[in-house]
């Protein structure tokens, strides 16, 4: 008997460091996988199709929406992002834990659809630091950065309904805090009770 895979939903303003944190813990936990999202935005330098995102043309994305192929999807900063329903269902049934790096809109959709998901919000230490990180990334225009900063205020307000909040000030500390959440959730009574009953015949 194996337990159902756990969905870890991680959200944050752009530049808070959630993607880097996700990659770090995936290298630590052998049963943890990253859910690769679909997006209509163009690849940034160094991004690989199928590894960082599935880059889809707007028409293909619209087709997938119409066919009900997304567990969640949202338009963020002028581009569409979505999580394939088939991917999540396969991971959960196989007992594989999956981490989703998605925005607040998508997280809300999943919260309404799935029971037992774990919702984690990553915060930057300040708006000033968030702006500095976005500037240093050199991936977006000044206009896009300003739009992201403005959107961050709304996103941070949404953090109040998440299960956990981690402030990514010192990266190594944020990694340890995220690891602690994953370990604790894997030991939650409701997730292991069936296994206990089987092993101890109770």
C-alpha cells in the first residue's frame, strides 16, 4: 500500500526566488518531482522546452483550455500559464509528491479542486530587494518590471490564505524552512494512518 502523492503549491511575486528554491529541494527529496507548466510566453535565455516550461502558441493553449486539459490556468503579466491535469493525476496515483510553482490565481483554483494540497508562499525580504532582484535578472523591460512590482502588492496580500509563509532573505535558511515543511507534511497523521494500520494490524 502506498499513500497518494502530495501536491505542494508554491507561489510568490516574480523575483522572490521560488523557482530556485523549488529546484533546490527537488534535488534533496527523491520522491519529489517538479510539475512543468505550459505557458504562452517566449523562452528566456537558457530556458529549455519541456524542462523549464512547455512553451505553447496561444492557439494551442486555447485548445487545451477548451478541451479541459488544465487543472488550473491563469493569465499573468500578459501571458498564460497552466498545469496539465493529466500530469497531476498520474503523479498522485503513483504516490509521487509534486511541487507546483504557480501564481495565486492558479493556486486558488487548485484549492477549490483538490483536498489535501499544501500551500506555501515565498516572500522577498522587502519591496526594495524585490526590485533589485528583478533589475539584476535583466530578463524583462523596465515596463514589465514595473508591472511585476505593482502586481506583487496584490500577490502578497493573497499570502494570508496559504498554509505556510517563508521569507527568502537568506537563501540557505529559506531552503531549510521549506525542507522542514515538506518533511512535516509527509508525516502528517492523515497521510500515514492507512500504512500504520496495515503494518500494525490495528
